[in-house]
């Protein structure tokens, strides 16, 4: 079974995404802040990470940077899922190694599940 790590601090979205991905047969791990997300990534070595950028304790950019510096998790695909839509944020996330950048307002749950399916290893 493929594992997905969902690092998202918005409980409603986290629950909806978690449910949608679980129904697709994925094992979903959840983190409500960047620090827990980073720890879970290192502990569980998920097949893919869905990462919000606006997070408590450690923002998504910092999490992404730490993931890509760590040999044990640097090859895990990371899909950024955020409300930040400035070109600067998008370029920064992709430069840090994000596989994909999705603006929450432009995608529904079905689209997100599809993106996961397309990018999971």
C-alpha cells in the first residue's frame, strides 16, 4: 500500500483530503504543522507528500528545504497545495524541489487525488 503524508493545518481540508485519498486505497498520515510533518516524513518515508506552505511552527518552504537536504527523504515527490499564488512563491517552491504546485482554489478533491496518482512513486 502506498503512503501519503498530508501536511495541512486546516482541519476541514485535511479531513476531506484524507478521506478522499483513503477511499482510493492510500494509507494517509496527517500532520497539522511543519515540525510534525518533517518528523513523520523521516519516520514513515511516504511515497508522496502533500505540503501546505502556510503552517504553524515551520512553514512549508522550510519543510521543503529540510526534506531536500536529507538523503533519506530527498527523492520523495512533494506536491505543494496552498493558497499562495504569486509567481515568486511558485518559483521558490519549485526551485526548492517541489514536484508540483497546486493553488487550492483552482482544484477540487478529485483533481488533487488525480495529481497524487500521477506523481506517486
